[in-house]
């Protein structure tokens, strides 16, 4: 099980825990400090991806337009406020000219 710099461990060697290509004292320390028992062991499961996807698509209900509109109200308000704040600022000269034009046309 020991591998040295001359006899490197393969990439999939189950005893080369730190994947440095060597099975040495470092790997032994890692194994000793990370022991598993039935309570801490990794439980592997296999779920059928097709069954899960089918179940999710059949359980989904179509969104009602009322809910969709309510969800998008915040976006409408945000866009309205951001365009309001992004309008170009008019100078006092432009405002005075606009006021004169408005009063002259009356």
C-alpha cells in the first residue's frame, strides 16, 4: 500500500486521501483522524431522475394571471421610479425659457 516518489499512487488509489500521489504517513494520519462508524458513515442513495422529473411536472399548477401580476407589481414600481430619477435635469435657464414660452402663448 505504500507508494513513494518513485512508485507513485494512481489517481484513483483509495488510500491516497490527500491525492498527492504518495501513500505515506500523512494519509495514515488522515485515516486515523477521520474514522467512521454506522452513525457517521455516508449513506448513498440512488434516485430515479425520470420519476422525480415526471412527478414535479405533474404537481405544478399553472400560474394564475392575478398572482403573476401581483408578483410583478414591484418591478413596475421600480422601473417607474428609476426612469423618473434618470430624467435629465434641466437648468434654471431652460426652466425660465419654458416659463416665458408658456406665458407668451396665453
